[in-house]
């Protein structure tokens, strides 16, 4: 097993995979039904693959070497305390979005309403909405998604997690949930924000993430403009808007929000020190 693991690490490293050791052990774990820690323990005590397991691993290794996302190969993506189903057609949630979700979670927890309302606009896999619902169980949460390709994944994750305080809606964020106008405490969104001319460098993103989840028009802010206008109507006075964005977009988003009449605009950095989210009060 150790020989196979080392060969797999070398192959993935040669293909430019960013974390070949991690991916190799996660692929082995997927084939054997083990956690990464379980794989590492097996490497210490010794073990071998069956011919069937070796063939499956070889197939997965070839796909990962072509830079197909690890999450597409395993069918799962970790997000905070959740493990979500993902695959072609849905954006794979990123670690930096966990911090964006935390802002929304903290705001819902601090709200004086016994049942504060939170919305995830453009929910994709459902990651943000499910984090809000499971970590703030007294809140009422809505997930809104309008992509026919992504929505089956949203629905699958909502059904798997089965949070009783979460409702899923297929709809456009520009017009979503009119019955909640003026009543919402927190809106969190990770909209498409990459400018059309800024093609992502990572093949996993460029080749496999859905374009409608990546690109936000010429300057990347087309959906943010719509989001700002809709959130102004949905949120109650004092309600919080949380928007994830690229590190170079803070100033433009602040100007956009200020022009729309938002208050207390602030920027928040991720764990790498890059601007990752902007918040504003209704």
C-alpha cells in the first residue's frame, strides 16, 4: 500500500496537483472506505490492495492527473461540519466560503428575534444555507437556486441533511421570496463574480466548475448589482447583507453598495489575508 501511495503522490505532483499527498490519501480512502486518518494508520501497520481496488484507484488517479476535481471523483465535498454531494453542474464549495458563512451565522445568533430569517441567494450545493440552518437551529432559513444543472444537487443535499428549519426554492434571486419582503435578518450570497476576461488559472475551476457560477459580466459585478437591489427589499431595517467576492473587488463593491443606500459597509479577510467578503446594513 505504501508503494502505491508513493507512486500516486509522484504522479499527481507531476501533473501539477496542488496537494498531491492529501489527494492521494483521500483517493485511497475513497476506494477502501476509510478516512484519511484510517489510510495513514493502514500505511503504518501495512496492507495491500485487491486487484479490483487497484483498478478503481488507477482509474481515479488518471482522472485526477487530468485535473478533474477531487470532489467530482469522490462525489463529496467537506464544508464546515457538513459533507455535501457535488458533481458536474454545481460549484464545488471552497474553504474560504466557510468564513463567509461564519459571518452570517454570527449575525443570526446575535439577532434578538426568536426566529430570525436567513437567506442564501444563489445556493449552489446548498453549503451556506445548510450551515446557517444546522448551526443556528432556531433560525428559519431559505436556499434559493435557479440553475437547472445545480438545483438537483441543492435538493439532494437539503434532503440528506434534513434540517427542519430549511426551505428550498427554485427561483431567480432577482425576484425570489416576495412573501419575505422587509422581514429578513441576514442574506448571504456567493454570487458569480469573476470578470469575463479573467479566466481562472486552475484547471479544476476553468474546466469543471459551471460557467454560470463563475462569471459575473464584464466587471464581474452584474449579479452583485441585482443582489444589492433585491436584498434592500428583503431585509428588515438593520438587516445584514454578506457578499463573497474576489480580493480586488472590495472598493468597487463598496461604491456600488453605497450608491444604493447601504450603511456600515465593511470588508472581511479570509485566512490568507485577502479581502473575501463585504457586509452592509440595510
